[in-house]
């Protein structure tokens, strides 16, 4: 990893607010972590191909016209794209005057102009230098988004008891579109996207928080708290089955029953007593393929997950969903999912649960479903005729009926 540190010994107040927005937007659109020290900006770039990354930022900048300081940010990106550097030189230049309307318009239309007292920089754009309260600007830059907006929470239905649907790895709430509407007459149906996925607010994604399942557990509990959910029926697919178990252990007051579709507390084999379906080298190979060929990885995993070769449109849909996910978010989520080991947590669940095991499921094989059923104190077990790992897409009618039977 290489680091580029600014040479300036201090930051002006306006530099700080530009930097605050800059850190959020760079990470949201390219997953490059940048932190602000007391006196310096430090850019940590994990990949050597700077040109492609900054080109992506320039492309994304077109969508930022509603942000304050968007003109300054575009100027910064313009300079980076030209120099292929990560040094934050622009933020440490003082200008003679605030930009005029014409100058601001020139920036927006891609014709940055210089008006700087120091060494000439032909692609430099002026920025305002009036004094601001750094504390207020930091507060504004980091103002919290509501949980409903952050996780793109949608609520429907005519019932009062909540039914909370949680999607699996690399997906979003659209995965439940064939199942959730069937329960709207009787329940208050709640769907959401984990941060970094679907239509969630990507600007608040934190790779440290979401490097373990605890980050996703917190998303679920935040939603429960904001919507004041009590006695909810939680329906979790794949890794979200385990997320639901951990959430219910921590805050059981939010939940009445859990429906666990294809759960797995540990995906890696631990012989001789446990077989999760994967060897450690399988997971390492999966992550390596993600790094080398993300599109190829998405299609290979989709075929393995879906396991309905006679219906190729299902595999294509899942592959498209994987491909639409930011690769850095997907990789972090993959590590959180496939390296987790929550076997010891299962006996701590006090909420009743239904364990649903699919047929010919290579992601969560029969041995895993049986293990989860044995370890949960208050669990029922049903084997589905549905093949593969996504019955909500491949066999929604069967899944709906089994859920209804359990809840009757």
C-alpha cells in the first residue's frame, strides 16, 4: 500500500469542509479510504491503477450537482485525473477572491480556470476562503442520514405485526419481490437494503464496520429501533439467517419468530465434526477470482447458488445483481460471510425459529441445516423440494406455503 501525504503544515477552515466531503464521496464512489489528520490529508491507495480510479470519480462527479462545493470537488478531480496523483495540492492553495458566477459555471462545464497567488497551476479552480466554524462544518459534513433513508427501508401491508425480510449476500430487497407481497394482507411488511447494497446510502458505508457480521446485525437493529418494531417475524435468507439470529440474541424484544432460509453458521469445513460445504482453499479461490475477474466470479457464483439449470434466466438475474454491487463492498461482505464462525452462538437463541433447508444446496448443504436445527433450542425443521439456494426466486409458491403453515 502506498500513501501520499500533503506537504502543507495546516488546513484552512474551508479546506477542512472540502476535505470532509471529499473523504465521503471518494469512499462512496471508489472505496478509497482517506482520513483527515490534524494538519494533513492522507490518501491511502490500495491499487496501483490510479488513472482508472480517478477516471471513475470524474464520471461520478456528474451526479453531484446538488452537493455544496460540487464545483470545487470537480476541480480537484480534474487535477487528479491530469496528474494521476493523490496529493491534495488544490486544497492547500489560497485564492485572491471567491469564484464568480462565470468561474463557477466554467468549472461545472469542465473548463477549470486558475486564479491562484502561488505557483501557476493551469487546471486549478478557485475556492472560497471566508472563515467558517470548523466544528459546524464537520457536523454538517457528517450529518447522520435517517436509518430509513440509509437502508432504503420500504414498508407496506395492511396488518399490524411486522414481518421483516432480510436479503442475502450481494443482493438487495428485490430478491423478496415474489414472496413479500403475499403477506401484505396480514402483516406490516418491511424490506431494506444493507448499507452498500441496492439503493442504500453508499456514502455512509464503512469497510471496518461491515468487515464482520456485526455491522449487518447493527443495520437490522437500527431499523427495528427506528420503526419501533416489536414481536416482528424475521425472514432471513442465507447469511441474513445468521444475522437475524445474532440480532435476536442481542435484542430479543424486537422479534417473535425467525424464519431462516438456507442458514449457515460456518461455511468452512471443520473436520471431523463439522462440514460447512467449503474448504478454506475454496474460499481463498473465490476471493482470488473476485479480485482477478469480478464479472466471471459473479456468473460462476450465480450458477452455483441458483442450481436451476433448466431456468437460465434465474442465474442471469442473480449474476446481474452481483455485477451491480460495488466490487469492494462485495469482497468485504464475502469475507464477513465466508470467514464467520457463529456455531457457538446458536444455543443462545431464545426465540422460536423455523429452519428451511433446500434440496441440492451447495452453499448450505443438508449437514449444515441439520446442525443448525440441532443447536437451536426452539427450532422446527422443514426440507424444501426447491433446489439451489434461492427458493424465493426459484420456488416462491412453495416458500410462501411453508411460511404460512409455520405461522398458522
